[in-house]
C-alpha cells in the first residue's frame, strides 16, 4: 500500500498529465481502495458524468483496472482498482523509449511513443497516428511489422480483459501451527488477483494473430498487402508492457551495482544470467529463482563481447559473488547510509552503519565505544535518528539493589526501507514541482521560435535548458534509487 508521499507524488503526476478532475478521482481510489462508480460519485462530490469520463481516461492510460467481484446471493457491481505502480511508471517513459532505441529501429520507437502518450490503441489508430507524422500515408503492413517486432520482445502486449470476474477471497487457516510446519504465505492482494484474472493467456498476450480474433483476406484493403489471421485492426487494443520495461530497468540497476561493488567480470556474468532467465520469468521478481547450470551460464557469457575472453574458472569465481538478495540488501544499505551521512554527519553515519551491520540491539555506551564518538554526544545523535524514524529504540529497566535504565538501539530494515521509499517519493515530488515551476516561469520564452532566440534571449534560454536538464537528470537518478526500494 502506498504511503503519504507516494500518494501525493502519484496524484501530482496524474494532475500534470490529465488535470484536476481526473486527479481527484485517482486520489480517491488511492486513499480509499477499490470503489464502485456510485461510491466514487459520493466521495468525490463530482457528477456521475465527470467521474465516468475520468475513469475512462485512467483506464485508457492503464492507471485503473475495472473488475467484478462475485457476490453470492446479491447483485455484483463493477469496481475500480487504481494501479499505483503504473502511475509511477509514467515518470519512466523516457527510460522505456531509450531501451527500445537501443534494441530496435526508429519506427518501433515512434510506435511505442504513441502508445505511451495516448495509452491503449488499435492497429488502425497506430496507422492513423503514424500517417499524421509523415508527409504520406503509412501503409498498414509497415506499422504491422513494427508492432510485430515490439510484441516479439514483449515491449508491447494485448490489453487485459476490461472487466474480469473474480471470486471472493478464500478464508485463510489462522490456527496456530507447529514449529516445524511450513510458513504460511501472505494472502494474495486484490490487485494481484484482479491483474492475474485480466491478463490474456500467454499465447495471445504477445501475439499479433489469434484464432479467436482474425479477419479474412477480403476484409483487408488490397493496397496494404496484409494477409489473413491479423488482429482485427479496429477492435484489438494494444499497450506498452510496463512489466517488461521494469524488468529491463531492474536488471540494469542490478548489473551496475555489481560492477560498482566488484568489477566488470561479475557484472558480465550477471548480465548473461539475467538474459538467459528472462523467458523463464513469470510471476517472480527475484531472477535467481530460475535454475541454470554452469555450462548454460558459460554459454550465455560467451555470447557477449566482454565475456568471450573469460574462462570457465573465471565465470565460476564470479558466480561466488552473485547472491542477488545480498547484492540488493547491500545496495539499499549503501543508499540509506549515504542519506544518513549527508543529513546527519559523519558521527551519525558511523553509528548507523554499526547498528545496520550488527542486526541486533546495542546499548548507548557500547555504540559510543565502538564508533569513538563522545559519550555525551551519542544519545543526542541516536535520539535524532530515532525521532526521524531511522532507528528503533527500546527501554530496558534492570531492577536490583538500585534500578538502572538502559536505552537499546537497532536498525529495523524492513520498516526503515518503507520509510526511505516514502522519503524518496517526497523528494521526487519536490523535484517534479520545481521542474514544473521552472517551465511555467519561462513559458513565454518557450513559445518564441528557435530562430528568434538570439542575444540575451539565447543566454537566458541556455540557462533555462541547463536547469531543466539538471532537474530531469536528478529525477531520473533518484528514480534508480526509488526502484531499488520498490521494484525488487
């Protein structure tokens, strides 16, 4: 569930892209959870027509999914589920386009850009939009070929079912289990169940053709050169596959962290492993759940330019370093330690690092002794970190001849990482607001034709552009860190 600043940042993105009315409906769903149309009208105090139009926009841009929850003995109503992650992915559209530009041609980039900008599109709409960008009409088969390429590498997919029907959640067995029994998994979230029910089967999801969705040769214009068994161009909807793009971005973050922590060879091996496992990935986020033999890994490594010089022994040595869970935890630790150092100073950094690595409660004096910080300063620093939710504190009272009170301190990583993620959403919101302010402040300059920007205007435009680039770069860099805490 998104926390305070995650919600505020998501609402800011929707407001920027679609306006206040759509953002109001979106915020209501973010704060209250799944709702029916009637509930949304009541809670937002908008008209039914305004809510309907807002929902259509949010569904069109993959930010909301409708579904029907079966109700035994009562009427089932359509409910609306907001997709928080998909809203945040809007920040990453430039990254997604960069991925495609590296892998495919310019026509594929343009097609994906249309899907990111306009949301769900039919093949006919893609052809119409492509033709608007060119002097001459673009043939159906040209767009079709670009779409086929994007589907093959899973950058585009068919849209999910508009209103999947799901059954009520099954009650979990809450009886106490023995110490040796397996740990009971957490119940599936409503979002997971809805998305699983909505997604097309694998054979159709990434296919341009389908036995249940075809048109005959006679229905296609002879000028297009297209054959039978092509997805119906006026009804089949396609969209960008955020899941695949996030997987790619996640892999990039992992590889760069390994490169920074170790060197190029382990990073090369990890890249080969992730490439080899991408087709086997289904619902898991942790790629190391897919088993690979050493020979299979070595084969993948040798396919890369940087891996051809590596021997089997060097690959084996690199594998020893590649515990993905430890890599992610270490990367998160370094990110948080960097925040503590910048915000609270070197003494606080040493104390936080000691507690983070200890993984258990330590007493105040012990922390002072281990970090060489003055004993009179230690409680103040620890208290500040605790007050800002970076440390967990417990009081220990020892009774005896005289009563003694001790303060114990610990880093609770799961809770801390949620807090840091919310702080990162706050920082991303501030950067986005600053960027919007800079753009609005110089809106007149933006409307001046480029050939008219000369003299003092040129200097002013250059300063403005540099400020934008710095803010946009900072936002993308922050997003890499944000992904580390949210998408792994």
